[in-house]
């Protein structure tokens, strides 16, 4: 997120600033440490700074839900636009909250359809992180998978301090699962993959967008599929330029959905500031009208078209399925 935001700011400022009129963008960077209490303190600091006209973030659902209540309160609320917080609970939480990514309702359901239709799975096991994100993906996957006719044989929670998932995996093997969903973050998924290797288990593995970056684990993650709002191998001209610029700015790195969404948000905010000024409420009103009748066209970004519905969600955003091949996450080819 930080890399992509800085890249966007540098590009905008190099072209004359906001609207080319000389007004430069400046980033104020804060770290919520993935902790909800810290996120509230960070939100209070940003809210209190009159130079902050909008907030890009937070990254995760739990911190976004906690911070959203700060940004939307008081006499001078400020718009928060997250590129990656996917909890359905954010939908409609307040008029100053927006997101550019699909929700868990789309991720879980798309993973279930892929499991059923493409992988021909009929009996799934689920290991999920016991937080808003993990529970959300678990629930939406299970609902769609069972609707299609599949069975969730076992669904087991873990927390960040869990040291072994072997008992879950062994029970699932005895239960006869033919697919594993990791509704997990990357460290938990890596633990599961290592222990699957030790146990000699070779189920197809699916995961949500919180597994982004696992492709750099090499052979351990080979073949893992995950859902994402954005994959770097999109072939449109706008994205090709972004990926090339990102690689020049950060050698050896490729953007993920969080970075690409952040890049789009910074450019969207710059366009809004150029059109309505730097007033917090004016920017919020501009965002709410993007792509809606009387509010101008949608924003065309590297992640695709952005327009917000009445709940602050990105209308029409879809989920793609990627697969880890040769250390990269690439679009899964249709079968």
C-alpha cells in the first residue's frame, strides 16, 4: 500500500501536482499494526490534523471497522477509502466510508463456485483465522458450496499464536475431504502448507486475498489458488503501464490487490481535489457521486472501473482466481 501510494503521489507531483496546477500532494503515513485499539488511536490523530483531507486505508477489516467510527464522527468527518477491507459489516456503516474492493460475500462465493465447477470438489475442509476476515470467508464459502451440493466436512478455527494445525489436517484426512480452503492470513496458510507436506497430503488448496504474497514462498505455495480483486497480469494498457512503473520504482517487486487499489484511490482523490477542492465534506460528496447520475463518469483505474453505491461499496467489482506458478500469482486459465 505504501509503495503504491508513494508511486502515485510522485507521479502526480511530477506532472504539476493536483490537476496540473502546482498543488502538491503529501502523504501522512501511519501504522495501525493490524491492531484495532491502535487503529482507533491512529484514526484520532489523522482526524485531528486539518491538513488530512482523506484517509487511504485501513488495510484489514477489523481495523477499518474500528477506525471508521472515528472518521465519521464529530464536526469535521473525513472520508476513509480502503483498498482491501472486505468485511460485509463495512457496507453502509457510515456515509464517510468507502472501499474499492469486493466484499467477502463475493470472495467466498467465487471460491466455492471454482471449487465445485473447476476442481470438481465435493467434500471440503476449512481452516479459518478466527477474526472478522476468516469467519466471513468461511461462512460465505460454506453457504455457496453447500448450495451447489457440496459438503463442508469440517471447519476449524485458529488464532495467530496457534503452533500446529496437524490435528485439524489429520481429522480432515480421515473425514475424506478432497479440497482445503484456507480462510487465513499468510502465516497461518504457510503453517498449514508445511504440515500438509509433512503429512504427505496433496489436496487442492484455495485461499482468499489475505494470502497475497504467498507466491514468493516458491515450491511450498506452488499450485495454491486464491481469490483477488486484482491480478498483476491484467492485459489492459493502463495496468501494463502501472506494473512497469512499479517495477522501475521498486526493482524485483510486483503490485498486489492492496497496492493496485491504493494507487487507484490516490489518483481518484487527486481528481476529486482538482474538481471540488480540499474540503473534507466536498471530497466525501464527490466520492459518493462518482459514477452515479449527475456525478460524472466512473473512475477508470488499474483495478478497473470504480463507482460507489449507496453503501460505499465498489459497484460491479468482481473477483478473479489466481494460481501460484513459478513464484508468481497469475490468472487461472479457464478449463
